[in-house]
């Protein structure tokens, strides 16, 4: 379809309504009169009233509304899906990821790669884990599928950098061990439901 | 499973559907053949029904209670229900019991995604555990190449059965103790066959490969159907590939699996998959040199580890360039087959792996079968276990590893095979009507003398003869010791005569992966002459898939094509890994005889040799619901003109003193197998204590000796399972020169000691 055809295509019956606007002056004299009228009635200052008020507040009362990005940042909502975080177990500090590979499997963008091995502690060890943020579409599936609540979305939304690799490796995403106490549970997409305790049955054990 | 049952058809009604089956089939088999699903947990088609899980229960009209469909034979006219509320509840309860205390570790388990317990748990909706059993401390056991996790084990017994009934190794046992029951490996210190069959049939993650463990998940790997390239059985397998690592997207083979329900693999097939010629780029200069070399070549020497298509290309090159083809792996075999055919009159021998397994008497002659072809040995084990078959093993060296299967061991002197063949023929054909020339030879045999020279007692032959009484299904397996014997052709005639005039079927085991294909397709010469181009063999210009030649070639797991197996079957194989370099077909193209792709040759394999004009992509490659093999096709039989000529037996050669036997001990199949990091073999000269005394050698001493113009320096080890004065001399570690040996396998040993290891 050419542009011309596109513009003239049949889009059905439209119900447009004309706004009731005053006439635009047609003659030079008419325009002159309009300028004089607007100037004398100080219409400009009506428009600037709010600006001036806020300027006064900012200049003399220290009440500033502008966020001084990048020196200041707005908090993001808990369900915001930005750069992933890898959580640790609160008790032992061990990373939570068990290397099940479900996130790798589910990722629709094929952004995740994981390498695992049999560790000396007889556990499945995550040797390397990476998310290609050039591909990730921040859909949150990985966080949802993760059976361990190990991978979640964080609030880190600044993904422009010279080297994407600089924040896409396991260690970059993992909660630093010295900041384990500050680790917060992710309440958003894929986290346990608030009534989980009620719905989970305890497995009887005998030793 | 007995072979005497008539092939009568029966009709039963399963879930309202009329189903046809054969008399003697179980309900489960009839159901499966008719595409009706009955859940099972412990059923394994290739062994006798285990009946430990009770999952396969069905209801039969007029019969009280539930019936195990895996065991119960279908009776004509029976009305069977495979699914009802009662049956569902029964199966659900079984699943519940399996799930009690089962570790919740699907997240990391290697079996996850293809685990029978997982599937059944979902199928029967077991989503919680309401009771518990007292938990035990059950640490993971390291069996070397396999690790066993008793807490994941559901005690289905498949592993035990497969080890006993199929592999014949009897390494695994079930230690019964109620909830404490586990599987124990009784051969941990003597080393079991290390075939990994137990691991393959384990329905859960209790038995897993130690090298593979936790490196990849079942669902990530692409399964590439292929045929094993290590010996002439060409077993069905899947190479499972996935990217190498995060920064290397090139595919890597992580493990080998197979249709374990119906077919098996040995350790080489399962673990020696990492022999590809990797990282090869097209080297145009080397290619031009190779073309020039081929143009000026007098001989092309090659190994038997090659596809049929490549063999055909070589044959075309032979015609176009007027060169000699030399294949040390196949030459003796080709001659042996020709001599065999001159008596049998048929291009095909009558036995197959299946006839071995169905036999009630198996005679093995001239092969250390455990190492030459593990799959033949598996089928001997099946014959032994399923039909209580007599297994008579004739060889100069007893093999302790198959002692449990062999019912009679007949030792003969190295070199006396011709006499033994004649004695066998005389024994097995006594009282049968045979052709005049044969009768002449047999009547003229100086039995006493032959018996004395070969050391095969007449009583032993009598015992052999008597043990065949009232048996049905006889197989005679002959192997690589015979093909390069100086009197190979006469031996072949005696063997053929046994097949022709008795009930024995003969299996002539090819000595290398595709020795049979080469023997059919190529016109071979005995020895090299002049300028030689070697293809996976030594030469003046070497094309090598080991990566050590003048031009690189793809290994068999990087190629597509077909192989001709011991079953006289043409099976397809597919490339698991990419290969960027040049192929034989490209060389052939440069010389005017190739085709667009190597597999374009497949339909042109020689029709007069039994090959069919079927395009590669049309070859079937699957097993049906009851395990019927539909891989490629069987060679068509052809007739050969017979020439009833036997030679008189001259003096038998004597091998006095110290003798070595060239054999790849431990089923190590040569240079490709040797590249694998997953298999641990030691290339040492192994002899008995008696040998050590006779040779005045101590274990650990290093000796140097020369055989077939090759010089070897080997550490000597005493192996207490061996007897006599024959030592085992492996050559799998010798690179391409291992493919250039065509001498008789026994030789006298002269050596000098060169110190200690
Ligand atoms: S957010 Fe979506 S696209 Fe990104 S890594 Fe997770 S699953 Fe893949
Ligand atoms: S889904 Fe969770 S536990 Fe599994 S590999 Fe991904 S991050 Fe690790
Ligand atoms: S054996 Fe099967 S059910 Fe058990 S943990 Fe492994 S995958 Fe899960
Ligand atoms: S190890 Fe596997 S095959 Fe053997 S009994 Fe246990 S579950 Fe069955
Ligand atoms: S028996 Fe031969 S073909 Fe079969 S897996 Fe072993 S080496 Fe491979």
C-alpha cells in the first residue's frame, strides 16, 4: 500500500466534532488588537503564576521537586522487573540456586546459560551462570519458574553500559555475602503467595 | 520366550478393542503391540518379567482379582480391562509407596525429565505424602564410573537383571532387608564389565554416570541417532549433544544413551564417545597435496573403521587410479568369507545375534569374544540365562570373565586351529551324510595325532557331542584368531561344512567395525607396494581422523553413512559433531569419482553383494513396540557356486615357549577408543604367574620386543586370572599402526628387559 493509498484508505464512518473556537484574526489590524489585548490583561503572568510560586519555594524555602538524576533516584515498585538478583540462603549464606536449569529452559529469549558440575560437597554446583541482557526481555518467567526463589528481578534498571557482561555473571547478581543481612525477599512476580503457609502440607518424617 | 512354541495367532479383547497377538505372548506384549498403554515400572523388555512393581495389573473377565499383565500369557478370547477405578487406585497406592521418603531432589537429579517415578507420580496424582517410614542413612556409593544413590533407588531390580541376564556379568545383587534393601556391586574390586547397562535401564536417578553427573539436564541435549563405531556390532545409540560451555557454543557430546528397552551397549559404546577430530579447518594446501599423493599412489591402505560409502569411494578410486587397496583389518576376513562361501553356497552366514540368544547350544571358536565383540558375548549370556544354553568355549586361553557362562572349556594349542576345526567337523558331522570330498577328508583324519598335537582330547569332544543331545538351536561363533591363520581358508571350509551338514548356524564375527562392509565392497590386495596413501593407516601420505596425519579426516561420529554389522545388517549413522575440514568424498570429487555428498553413494552400494538401492534418508531407524529392529536393512542373501574342495591337513604348526596373543584386552577397541578420557585402560603385557616364571619376569618389569616389524616397549604385569604361557598383548594405544596389523594373532615372544617401570 502506498502512502497515498494508506491515507485514503476506508477507515469507516468517523464521528468527528468541531470545537467551538473563537475566530483567528484574519487581518493585520485584527492581529494587532489581539496582541494588545493579551498584553494588557497580563495573560502571560496568569500562565506563569504556578511557575513563579514554585520558583520562590525552591529558591527561598528549599522545596525542590526535580529529581537530580543521576544523583538522586526514585524508588521503584516491588514488582518492577529490572536486572536480576541472585539470592542466598539466609541461614548458611550459600547461594540458593540449585542449578536445576529451569530458568534456562523457560527463558523465551534464550538469554540464560548455566554451567553445573558435581561439587566436592556432593551437591550440584553452579560453576557459571549468565544472563545475556542484550536478549533478555524482562518477562519475569525465570523468576516465576525458579523453585528456590533464587533468581528474582531487582530494581536495577540502568542497563546502559560499555560492557553488558559487567553485570550479567553469577557473582555480579549474587547478594554480596557481607550484605546478606540486607537481603530482601522479592514480593513480586513468582514469589510465594501470601497464603502459602496455609496451602503447603507438611511431609511427615521419621528418623 | 521358548523357541519351541508354534506361531499361532490369538485374539483377545482389551478395553473393548479386538487385539491380535501370538500364542505365548503376555497380555502386556499383546497390549503394547496394539498400541494400548498399560503402566509399568519394573518391566524391561529385554529380560524375563521381573514382577516387582505390580503396576501392570489388569482385570480379566471371569478371573478373580487383579492379574500381572507382564507375566500372564494372553489366552485366546480373553476379555481384559486395563483401566478401572480399582486399578487406578491400586496403581496410585503403588506410586505412593514408591514416593515415601523419596528425596525431593528432582531439581538437581540427572534423571529429571525422563524419570519413570516422576511420570508415574504425575500420572497418578500423588501430590502429598501422608505417612512416613523410618529414614536410613544411605550414603551415595562410588562405583568408579557409576555412582549409586540408594535413597533414590526404588528396588525395581532392573539393574540386577540386566547385569545377570544380558551382560552376563552377575556383578549386581539385591541385598534384601525390607526397607533397608539396597543394590550391591559384588565386583567392585575385580571390576565389573563397566558397560553401564545397569545405569541405562535404571528408571530413576539411582545409577548415574560419574563423569556426566550434574553436567546437563535430560531436556537440554539433542539426541543424535547413530551406530556405535567401535566394533562390528554397530549397536544403536544416541549421542546426546549440547553447547560446550557458556563461551563456547560448539556442540559437545555429553553422554551416550540408547534404546535400552530393547538393545544394549558395552562400555566402549557407552563411554568412549569423545574421539572426534575436533577444531579442523579446511587446509587447501594439504588437500592439494593429498590429491597429488592419491594421483601418484600405488597403494591406498585403510582401516576397517570406515563407512560403507567411504569403502565404495575407495573402490571407485581403485578403479579410476588403478591403485591397490589394502585393508589389514578386512583382508583375512574377506578371504575367509570367500572360502566359507565356496562350501556353504550362500553369501550370508546363517546366524545373527538373535539366533545366538535363542540358542540352546553355542560353540565359540577362535576368538576371545569378550574383547572382540561384547555384544556377541551378551547374546551368549542371554542364551545361557534364558535357555540354559550349553556354552562351549574353545581357545588357547581360558577367560575368567565368562567362566560363569561357559559350561565346557576346551583348550587347544596356539596355531592348531586347523586341526581343531577338522576335529570339530568330524565330531559334529559324525553320522551325517556329507559330500564325498568332505567324507574323504574326514575319514582320513588322523584323529589321534590331531588330538595330540592340538591338545584337544577325544573325551572332551565326546562330552561336547553328548551335551548337544536333546538341544535345539545351535550356533557356532568363529572369530578373528582364524582369519589370519596360515590355513584360514581350509578352516573356513570346515566351518562352512559344519553349517551345511549339521543344525549349527555359523556367526563369522567381523574383526573390525566395518570389516564386513569393506570385505563386500572393496577389491583388496594383500600387501602394500610402492607409494602408499594411508587412510587411518600408516603410509607415505596419511589421511587421519586421529588428527596426526597430513590431512585431517572426520571421525565416525562426525560422519553420516552406513555400516555393515555382524548381523549382516546395513545400519545408518549420523554425525553428532560438526566437521569443517575435507572428507574423502571431496578428495574423490577432485579425482573425478565422488558425488555431491558421501551419502549419495548409499543406494549405489553393490547390489550383487546383497546391498539394496535405498537412499540414505529413506533408511528406517527405530525399534517397534515389541523390540523388533527396524534399523536400515538386512543384506539380501545370494547364491555362490560351491567348490567342494578340502585340503589335507599337514603338520600343525607348533608354538613352543613363550607366546603372546594380540588382543585388545578389556574391550578396548583401538586408537579411537583410546582417545576417550572416560575409559581407563592400561596398555601392558599381561601374563599369568606361570608365564612370569617361564619368562623369568617380575611384575612391573619393562621389556622390549619386536612383532610384525613394530617395536614395542611394554611393562609386564602379572594377572592372576590368567593361566598358561600365553600373554596378552594389546595394541590399542599404538595410533594408526594398530590398523596395519594383519598377522596371525599368536606369535612367539623374544624380548629383552629394559628395566623397571
Ligand atoms: S526475564 Fe524473561 S527473557 Fe529475561 S532472562 Fe528471565 S526469562 Fe529470560
Ligand atoms: S530456576 Fe532457580 S534454582 Fe533453577 S537454575 Fe534457575 S536460578 Fe537456579
Ligand atoms: S529419581 Fe526421579 S523422582 Fe527421584 S529425584 Fe530423581 S527425577 Fe526426581
Ligand atoms: S538402582 Fe535403579 S535399576 Fe537398580 S533397583 Fe534401584 S531403581 Fe532399579
Ligand atoms: S558391542 Fe561393539 S558396537 Fe556395541 S557398543 Fe560395544 S563396541 Fe559398540
